[in-house]
């Protein structure tokens, strides 16, 4: 795609690389818009200062909404597994693959993302370390929420109270982890100025070639070449 | 229901007041009064279940199907429509098989777990010792049913799928007590097995009764609830060890409730606050340091 610069005859060509399928983007947004009301309706029972919303009819409606959105939230991975199982397995495999570059990435993440220093980051595959950690937490969260929430929903009164009490605590602990993670994910994807293309990719399914080269070198160049380039770059930097 | 003229006038006044006040005012704020308690004396109980009937009548509770598996207890357990129940246990005392009756219902704990886990304040601990319940505030979460050490509150479920429900339990006839009347079950007891009044007086009364029973045919007689869970509001004079009545020997405040409400949830709020503040600070730092012309 070429973009003509305003007020000039110059044009620049941008090469876009597909990152997500249409279904992945659609399900991502369904997941997002299920998670937000799910978290907020859960938060009403979580925080004492939200008590007026937990009381009376408001509380009854919010608890019902929590259940409906929970089904939507839990249904997303099932739909994904049914419609694009190979793609899902590929992503899952990628989420669970970590290398020495991930430690270096984590080390460099604070000055890079928080302080905004334009330093070099180690090469990353299609999903960087942060994205993969987020995905792993989300997968664990979905399993824990399902395994604790469904018995709390349908088996209250017929399961031992001690077990119910454990489930309530696990449900809340998982909520703390996933909601904190969601806040960070939202900030990096929507607010952070250096990551504007992540939002574009979830809207249009593509990232620019230059973005892929800088942020996902292993995906763009392949693992061998990305590693060579990184090592060469590091060696030059030391001299 | 019989009522003297003074009681009738008091109740009429309260009823008129309730017409002009909102639902929250139906349970009047109970001031710094002395703690009240019910005393149930097993040695006097004849198991007539008048207390059960009185509870249903005053609180307008619906009928409950009986369970043929239970020979005497009817219904077999507390239900959303049976807040008071005469339970039955068989126990050998002095080589004689005895029937032990027990008046079951909310224990009105001094330190109630149900109140600690209630997210709506529908359940409240009042200064006079009552654990009151405001049905209008209840959202049916059912946490009270899962954390009560005595397994007393019951959930009336209208829709399992949508989670529409209301909790229920004995309130010691909170509306009557607020109008200086005794709980209706106590008024109905023909055997004098139920008594009501200042908790200290009830304990003294119970202790002297226990001594008398011990000196007689019941060496295992004991007082249940004096110091349990901050002191129970429903005290029992028992003829046999508590376990013979299926009562927990030494119930404690559920550890899970403390962990959940005092550690996990406050820690979560701190974590969310810290993350939000951190991100806000990071946003201003990044905005100052990032040169957009260098961003890919």
C-alpha cells in the first residue's frame, strides 16, 4: 500500500504483514467486551465501597449479568477451537515457547516501555514475551474461572462448604491477577505511544513491515538470521 | 395469637410508622443496649413444636413438605420456610435411651461469619446482639449459607441459572424485639423451655440449671454457647455432650472467611490501585521521553 504525503508529490510504500485472522480479531473483541462487564460485575461483590451496587435489585441484575458474560467469556476459546483448531494449537505452542531472549526482554522491558528509552530489545517471535505471558495468564485464568465459577454457580448447597470456600478464594485470587494484567494490557495496547501498531493489528489484522522488523525480528527474519543479527549487533555495540 | 392491650397499641404504632417510612426503617436502629439472648432448656422441652408453628405464623412462612425419612423432625432440616425447627436425637443417659430435643435456628453469634461475608449488609450485627436480616437488601449471593459454622441460613432459589435467590434465617423476630416484645416462639412455648432476656441473666440462669441437672440424673448436663464465637445469642442447656445433638463441639470463625475478607480482597484492591497509579506515572514518563519520529 502506498501513502501520498499531504502537500507533496512524494509517496511512501508501506508493506503490511498479516498477523491475525478475521476470526481471531472478532473473538478478541468479543472476549474484551465480555471481560470488562464480567470484571466490573465481579468487582461489585469484591470491593466494600461498591456495596450500594451489590444491594437489592441492582445486585440481583449484576449477578445475572456476571453469569451471562461469563458464558460469553468461556465460549470464545471453545468457538476458536472449533472453527480454527490448527491455528489455535499453533498459537498455544507459540505462547508456551520461551527462550533466553525472554529473560533479556524482561530485563529491558522497564527502560523500554516504562521509561520510553529507545534501546535495542532482543529479537522476538510473532508474540513478544509480554504478550505470551499475558496469553498464558489468560489461558490459566479461563480454566480457573471455569473450574471455580461453574461449581459455585450450579453446585452451591450440594458441595461441601469447605470446598466452596476454597473455590471463592481461588476465584478472587485469579480475578486479582487477570484484572491487573488486563489493566497493563490495555495500557500497552491502547495508550502507550510506542505500541500503536498493536491496536492497528487487532483492528485490521496487519502490522507494518518496519514494525515487524523492529518488534518481532524472529517472526520477520526467521530465528537463525534474527539471532545472527542480534549477536552481531551486540558485538558491534561492545566495541 | 393472643396479645395484651399494651402490646397491641405498641405494634399498631410501629405498623403506622412503617407505612410512612422507607423499608430501611422497618428495622429500627438499635442503640447501645445490653445484649439479649434466648435460652433453650432441653430438660424442659416436650418437643411439641409450638415454637416452630409460632415462627411460621409470625414470619408468614409457607408450608414445607415433610420427609418420611425423618421420624419426628418435620421438616427434616431448616429450610427457607422453616427458620426454627425442633430436632431430635437419641442418646443413652444413665443406660437409658433418651430423646434429646433441640431448638434449631440462627445462633446469633457474637462474631458472626455470615455478617463478615455478606457483601450487601443485608445481614447486620446489632448492638443488642441480634443478627438482623433485611430481605430487601439481599441479592441472593448465598455466601452466608456457605460460611455459617452452624449451617443455618438457607437460600430460596427462584432461578438457578440467573442466580435469583434470597437468603433466610431466624431473626429472633427482629421487628418484635425492636418493639420491646419477645420473639414469638418464646411466647408460644407451653413448657417454659424457652426464655428471653439480658444475656448475662440468661447465662446465670442457665448455669444454675446446669448445676441442678448435674446434681440430679444428668451428670453430663452443660451450657452451650457462653463463649463460642464471641458468645452465642441462642444459649442451650443440654443434657448430653453437644455432639449428641449434632452441634459442633468447638466451632470457630471460619479461617477462609478471614483469609478472604481480611487478606485477599484488601490485597486485591491495593494491587489494582498500585497498578493504576504505576501506569499513570509511566504514561507521563513515557510521554516525556518518547520521540514519536523514532517510533516504528
